[in-house]
């Protein structure tokens, strides 16, 4: 399933099993800095290549570092830049790209992210929004497991429907 729960994403971030390890790359930047987006993307790409050289099997692009002083580069831009860089360097088949983002909410977002190189996506903010809706009484008495399962099922069905139209 390309949509990861928070627990699955955490397990992959901390993975160290039979040579499988992961490297987390922060895709946020300081809003007070003068750094250009092109430089940030280049740094992400270089960190991705370095992760492969270090023997990591997974690269996790994460925007969890967003706060009042840090903003995130577009998840689609970051993942597609890394994907294209790795393809150009003939390294893409050596690593999986996992995206941990608050941006992805709708089926269209997930389709674009997977179409542009992400192998799996953890929409942590969408889950938090659903938990809040439940706490506000908008989802009845569903527990966390049911909420996540229903959301993932809906997204997966939507993605399959879009892929079926594409042929």
C-alpha cells in the first residue's frame, strides 16, 4: 500500500534490518535565510546520492520540521527533483523514496507524488486532521485504527480509479 500510517513511517525511518537502513532528509528551510530554492533542491539531491553511497536502502523526505521559523519546500518538487537526479545518476533503482508530508490530503496529491517518484507517502497531517474531526464529534465513535483504515482505503480506491482511466 503506498499510503503509510504514522507507525509504518516511523518503523521505516528507524529501519535497521538485514542491511536495510534509511536516511531522513529534511525538506524544510529557515524562512529568515537567503537560500534559493534551487540550492535547497540541489542539497537534497546531493544528500540522496550520499545516502546511497553510505549504503542506505531508503530515503525519507520529511517536512515534519515545519514551525514558525521553518517552511517546507513543496513535497512534489522535492521528491521529483530527487527522483530525476537519481535517474540521471543511474542510482534510482538502488533506493526507495518515502515521503513524509503534511501537504498530501487528496487522491490527486497522492497520484502526482507517486507519478513523480515517491514510492510511499505518509500523510501525517491528514491523519491528525481526521483525529481532530473525530474529537470534535464529526466522525462518530471511530477509533484511530478505523479512521486510518478508512482513509487509506478511500485513497487507494481513488488512485486505482485514476490509474484505470489512464490505461
